[in-house]
């Protein structure tokens, strides 16, 4: 199964991208400063954090992404 990371997955465009990638059969990890406000995320995994922080990046990119 292919994997994808969506940065900004808590926003309008990012949440729709997560939905589309899931519909295409991918495993998706979402990352953003906040969880989506208007609907539950469809991401398989969601990390709330700031990508300017190295420790957050290490959590996000802890496995290969295709």
C-alpha cells in the first residue's frame, strides 16, 4: 500500500486532499498545527504539531513514504 503525508491536513484544502488520497487507496498521515474544525479527519494517522520543530518532523517522517 502506498503512503502519503499531507502537510496542512487540518485546513480546507488539506482535508480534501486527505479524503481524495484515501479514496485512491492510500495510507495517509495528516499533519497540522490543529485538527480539522468542521469534520473528523479521514487520515489514518494525524499528528498535531509544528513542522518547524525537529522533534515533530522526526515523528512525522519515522517511516518511508512512497
